[in-house]
């Protein structure tokens, strides 16, 4: 099974840069998006063979998530039952027989960490939500989590320490989430691989210099990790300031 997650930084703009051709070529079983920046009625997204689920922010042109799937889920939930977060369209949960699939667009703490309190509250609420799901069946979590967890996960850790995305507070919340029973699939498989990033600033030719951050993830419940065949940063794919990330999952019968 192939699952792909991508912060598209505006889906309408990304469609002008090859998004539909990318999905057609990759043919993932699940395609999850963050930062769609649109309501579903604002543009047609012609993906034959896929069911579409949208959670858009109340504020137009801001945030938003979507999931496109080939197989209908058992259930779908939008948000985490917290109005102060759910109004920004940040979480969609799909239930399948043997796992939950959750896509998340974590709030950015912003310059000067001026939104850090909101971010910390979201982190705590999300962790509680995920651990409750995990008690019922394993969880696959994907999305732009807006944090580089360790120094290996960004190009310039020393000069970014304390900045949004690499503050002690945000990194600590990622540590707490992993300690609650989840694995960072990429780093579990590739503990020592450096210069592996998923986001690059549009400034200073950062992508050409590979001066990036790994802030897009597939996390899985620890007990699901043996089914992970691979976790891939698709850094040759353009169309956004993020690249897609991919999880390849063995089915239940594979060794």
C-alpha cells in the first residue's frame, strides 16, 4: 500500500505546477494534503477513482487539509473535537479495518514564537486524541508537523535554535508524542541519514543549496512499524516549498 502526504502550499497553485499529473503517475492508495488554502467548491480537483474528503479553515485562503482515497473508509472525522483548533481545518481522520489514518497540519509557532501557546495547546490536544485512537487500533499519522525534531533534521541547527520549528518547546512536544507510543518511520529506518529534508524556504535559493528542514512526517504506532516497507522523502518533486513524503506499507499477509 502506498500513502503520500504533501503540504501543497495552496492546492490551486500546485495544480498549475503538475499536481494532478503527479497523483496520476504515483497512483497512491491514499493522498493526503495540508495547507490546501481553499474550500472544495473553489476549484475542481479531477481525480477519477478517488473519494475526496475536505476540512477547510473557516478563514478563506488559509490552512486546510484534504484526503483523497481509493477505498472508502469505515468512518471519517473532521477535527479533534476542539473548536479553537477545528476552525482552522487542521485534522482529518479516516478509519479502516486495521488502522486509523490521520492527516495533520500543525500550527506554525510564527516569528518570535508569538503563537507558541496556541501551538502547545494543540500539541497536547492532538496527543491525547491520537493516544485514544491508538488504544483501539494502530494509527498512521502524516502531515506537516512544523518541527525539525533533532539537529540532523535541518541544515543549520545552531543558528535556528529557538526559532519557530526548532524551539525547545516544539521539539519537546515531538519527543512526548513519540514517547506515547509512536515511531518516526523515516528516522527509524534511516537513523543516520543527513541532509534529508522536506521543506526549503523560497528565499536565498535554499532548495538549490539543499538548505532545508525535515518537518513532514509519517508517524506510526510502534506496533505497526514492522509493516513499514519504506518511508521516502520525494525531494525530486517540485510544485510547493515542501516535497511529498511517502509511506510504503506491507499488507497483513506479507512477511
